[in-house]
């Protein structure tokens, strides 16, 4: 727990240390006012300093900092998912039957909250991927020292992003699976829908439908795929496969917890790379200038 907190603090420190914008032009020194008595003394023109911003410093301010901000936001969102999955599991167990109907209000509300986690996660993952794939900022074949530093930061951030993308796959995949299961159940218990689908299942039957593995649903629905050279196979995450007889939901929770730790480990490496690069972009004092009388 202490190590995980330290990693978050490091990444947040890197975020705060980065400038919000590229450094602006240095301030213009104010000339010394000439007394009115010396009317014939020429007034010196103001001196303007033009600051130059290196590609490294510009990329840190305009691309790396937004990526880190979205990554931290995703961490906070993903941290909510294990508790919601447990709530959903409890809601399934506590569904109350009233005659022929089932009170699913708590279950549906919890599933809705899980669904609301997926949208901002997907938005940030796509946006981060777009930023880190810009070849005008991160050259594919870096040659200079600055380009190599940018490439290293990009790779470290892509590795952390790959772990976050699998967390998105798990949350979104589970939501899609449960929504499909609910549609199947409703169709089996609705004579009209059963007749339309041509099902031979008798109305009112209680046989549980077969639902897809939450990690094998339509890839267009679950998460964001492709583009990241460090993309992880969701089925290779410890906890996803689990042992026979263990609860699938508990396996997903275990997988999310593993991914949280792995994401933060990778973020810690990225934070060190960013902090080192940011040291070269620390603001320097403007040169002193004394106007001639």
C-alpha cells in the first residue's frame, strides 16, 4: 500500500512539475525614466528578449502533461470498479421475487454505474494513444538526445497505458456480458420475443442462458484494441483464467487488482523518466540588462 501511494505521488509530482504551456517570451525590462529636465537626452528603446523553446520542453508541456493528467484520472476511475463489482455480485444474490417478477432495481443501478466508468476510461485511453502516436512529436527513428528522451517517455507511458486498457476491457466486457445475459433472460420469459426468435423454449422456463466469456465479447465493444506495441493479452492477466469452480466475478476483481498494481509500477518508471527530462526545461532567470543613460 505504501509503495502504491508513493508511485501515485511520484506521477502526480511529475504532472505538477510540468509547465502548463510552452515558456513564453521573457519579460521586457522597463527602461529608466529620463527626468524632464534632461529634455535632449534620448530615451532608450525597450529591450525585448526572445525565448526559444526546445522540442523536448514543448512536448512536455503540450503532450506529456495532458497524458499524465488523463492517466491519473483513469487510475481514480479504475479504483472504483472492484467495489462496484462486489456490489453487483451482492445485488444478484439479494434479488427479491414478487410473484412472477423479480425486483432488479439494485442490480440494474449497480450495472449502470459500472457502465458509466467505461465511457470516460475509453475516452482517455483513445486520447492518450492519439497523443503518443503523433510522429511530429515523437519521431519514429530518434537520433538526437532530445528525441531519444521523448522516445523513452513515450514508451514508458505506452506501457502504463497498455495495463489501463486491459482494465477497461475487463469493466466494459463484464458490462456487455451482463447486458446480453439480461436480454436473453427477458427474451426467454417473454412469449412474444420467444416466438419472434423461434425459440423452442417453453414460456416461463428457468434454464439459465449461456453467456459469453466477458473477455471474449465483441472486440468492437470491449475496450480499445490495436495501436499500442505494448498491448497486453487480457487472458494472460493473472486471475482471469483462475481455477475451476472459482467465481468468475471474483477472478475479474483479482485481475483488476493485479492490473492496478502493474499500472502503478509502470507509472513509477514513467514518472522518473519525465522528471529527469523536465529538469532540462526548468525556467532560467532572464539576463540582467541595464539601459544606457
